[in-house]
C-alpha cells in the first residue's frame, strides 16, 4: 500500500472524529469542568487540549516513520 494513500486515509479519519463532536457536547464538557472550581478560561483550555489530543491520536497509532534497510 502506498504510504501517501495511508496518510490521506488517516487524515480523513481524523477529520471525521473531530467533526462528529457536537457543540452541545463541547459546552457540556466545558460546564462540567468549570463546575469543579476551575476558571472559565482554564476550563476552555482543558476542552481545547482534549479535542486537540483526540484529533492527534484519533487513529490509535503514534506517527513513526520507519526506514527499511536492505
């Protein structure tokens, strides 16, 4: 399989995961975090960081480039 086509599939999968999150879910999470005594700004930063990590690791694999030696 071509490495480029794998990369395109992974990018599409990452977009699908991110696009499946609704505004209501984000607001619910923000309110939940904020309700634990964290400031609005810190709660928002936590939500953004969580979404970023979800997108970054959506495919379940750590991106590693491997070279094959012959």
